[in-house]
C-alpha cells in the first residue's frame, strides 16, 4: 500500500495553536517577502497614517459639542488660545473642515497602503508559485505515484491565490484594526480610567468565545480544503481519461465519487459561515452591554462635572470603534484560517525532498562515447517486491540492444534507471566507465533521447514540440530533424505548417504522425544514447514502415536500447537481452540465441508461426511463452 507523500495535516485546537502555522508561513516565504521591502515600507507608512487619522476622527465632534454647542469659552481658551475670540460659527466651520480633512487623510492613506500592499502581495505570490512549479518539476516519479494530480493543481493555483487574497482582504485590514484598537484603548484610559475599565470588562468574555469558535472554524476549514483537493483529483482523472470513461459508461460512478466530497465541502462551507456569523452576533451583544454600562456611568460623571459631554462622546465613539477589530476578526477569521491551511499545504509540498537529485560532488557529464554497463543492479518499487535482481550486462558504444521478454519482467524499469528516474537499490550503472550518479542530472539526461509507445505531444506548435528535444535549436536544425523522421512533408501540409498549434497530446494527428514528431524531437537532441520503448506498436503497416525507416536513421551510430515484444524488430540487434522476473536469462545475438534453443528461440518460433495475414491486420502476436515453455529450464 502506497504511503502519502505528505505529512499528516495537523489540526489546531485553539487559535494559539494556529499561530505556529502563520509563523511557519512567514519564515518559509521571508526571502520573497524581503524582495518587496520598498512597497511594504510604503504600505506600512500609509497604514500608520491611516491609524492616526482613525484615532483623530471623533475629536472634531468633541470640539463642536463642547466649544460650539455648550460654548465652554474657558476650556477653549485653555486648549486653543488662538481661537479664544472666535465666534461659534467660525468654530463650527473650522471643526467641520477638520472632519473633512481627517476623513480625506484617512482615505488617501488607506488607498496608498492598500494598493502598495496588493501589488507587493501579487509579486510575492507570483514568486512563490514560480518556485513551487519549479520544485514540482524536480520531484521524482516515485512522488507522483503517491499523490493525486488534482490535489497538486489545487495547491499551485487556488491555495496560492487564497494566500494573496487573504493578505489583502483579511490580514491587512486586521493589522489596521488591531493597531487602532491599541491606540483607542490607550486614549480611553487617558480620558477616564474608570470608564475604560468598565468598557473593557466584557473583553474576557469576547476572548473566551472567540477562541472557542475560531478553533472550530479552523478545523472545518482544513477539512474543506481536503475535500476540495479530492474533488480536483477526481475531476482531473475523469477528464484525462474521458474516452475510457465514456466507453465503459463510468459517468454515473464518477459523478457519485465527485458528489460525495462536493456535498461535504458544501456542508463545511456552510458550517464555516454559520460559525463566523455566530461569532459576529456574540460580539455585537457584548458591544451593546459595554456601551450601556459606560453610558450609565458616564452620564453620572458628566452630571457630576468629572468629564465633559464631549469627552463622553469621544469615549463612546472609541468604545464602539475599539470593538470593530473584533468584528473584523469575526468577519475574516474563516478566510485567515483557510489561508493558514493553504499556506501549510504549500509548504508541505515544498518540503518534499526529491528522491533523485544531484549527488554531492556531481560533475557535468562530458560528451558520452556510449559504453553502458549494468553491474549487479537490483531495484524494487516496494521493498517486498523486487523488480530487478542482480542484473548485469554490457553494451558497447554504438551497439543496438533489444530488451525482450514477458511483460512485467523489468525492461521499462531498466531504462528508467538509465535515465535516473530512479536509482538502483544495489549495484551500479556506468556510462563510459563512470557511475551515472556521479553526473549532474541535467547533463546526463541531455545526452539520452527517448521515443515511447505513446509519445506525449504538447499543446503548442509543431515547431515547439520538436524544439523541446533541444531548447535553443535553430529552425534549420528543427527542419532537418523533421526530415530525418519522415515528418517534414506532412507537417508542411498542416494548416500553418510548422506553426500549426497541436491539440492536447496531439490528438488531432494520427498515431504515425505523432510518432514521427516524437522521433524528430529525439533527433534534434543529437544524443549518443537512444531509448525506444515499443515505438511501432499500434501502427498500421504503412505507418510502421515509415516510422521504422526514421528510427533506423535516428539510431545510426548511437547506443540504442529497444524494448519490444515483436521479435521481428530484434533480429538485427547487436545484442538481444531476454529478461524475465528481473533477471537476464539469455544474452546474445539472434543467431546465437536461436542456436541455444531456449526461451528466446521458443518465443520467436511461436511468433513466426502466426499466420502472415494476422501479422498484417491485427496485434495478436504473443508476448509471453505458453506455460509449458515458461517451465523450460536453462
């Protein structure tokens, strides 16, 4: 049973337990954040100005109330000597103008701060996404066998987008409100410590309810992200195999598989909204209680002359505003929790270490001569199921070796090891006398070309598909490779010739055409080692002949590994390697193995006995020996 490539997701039980996740996110992405220090600095300055303006907002109202309506000239002369002789209407005009000025300053500062923060967040997220995508390209094949592609797509798209959106619409406003809260609480104590204590008496109740409900929101949010990943994985699998799905009438079953996580995700989303609404209503009630208590005591203090009516007005305004950050927290807590979960999912992916990477001291591979040696190589995908067992053989530079034998014997695994898609558990693979693990990966793979049975083409132009074999290839080299692959003529017949954009996986081309473009891609690489994995299977006679001619030109003077079940194509190989159950049972050329009269000879004679018409019209050539032949001893 395959294990997940990711660690088990932690589920914080309290808000304080969720904080390490945020710290982990900032620590992981600090290099990207630091690159935007100029924009972030401007944003912080705007944020501070916005907070100061927010704190100043109720003060013009206090002055209007105390110095215009109540006309307290003594206090006015004490606080604003230059306005002591002004008439009430002039004071009203000045303080009204101050209201507009403070609001305008706050709006301008908020605009500058938000725009610069948004720009910085977008740039940071773009860097993170690019780094994550590059990291995915380096991960080993063993990783991709343990994860769902849809879940990876969710992490690289919506998870990263959620980080950006919540930074701008959740965390940033929350920082503004928290700073405003600190300032307001300080001014409230400066105005009257008794009223401040009364107003803040309900704060412990808020903390208790906030921690309790936030814990539940975060738990539901992580569960919802998991369900969204499952939906994306199911959708990706169904779309990628839509032909098989429709042919086998699996639509209903797959719809059912998609519907379950879809319903659960919907339920989790509704639950998150319910919990957030519950927290907001709780806060509103607490604010109302605090306001009533402050008004009850404040009016008595005003009547006693301890505070002015304007002071009480500012105090009540601050009290209501001081709880705004808590209401904002209730509003954004769900998104912040989701962003934390998304950030942790991204970091989990970044923490996956490629199983195959450059070893310490690896060197740039020189131009290979092409000698390849498999020395006592053993390998297993699962430790209890070995695929290759103590396998050894040599291939001289320029030789063609055919890898034959029953399916599942380890032929494809063997060439995967040559490409260093995996590393052997035991033994060595040497190229020109040096263990290939001593070469840098990119320089190793750059000198190996491969043509698969089902060659993958990309949704770009024909020219680009060929050029992917050697990035930077000139137009002349691309066309030369196409001619070598017998592809030039049919490419010119396409609507835009070499600039024709192919559909996904080249589905609008015939099998032979796709294969010839794949051969051209291998040819433009000019690699000294070539791997052919059943390159002519499924082609009609004419296409097979055309492709075979192209392959002969491609592999001329190259060290070639041909995986095939059709022993007609192995006759002319310099070596034939019969592999079964992970072992080399027979090794030699065609005439030598026929003279040996064992497994290869029996399989070849069996295939040769098939009716000639069947050879031409169907693919019924046996790929394995009958049971009685399989029991033949060496």
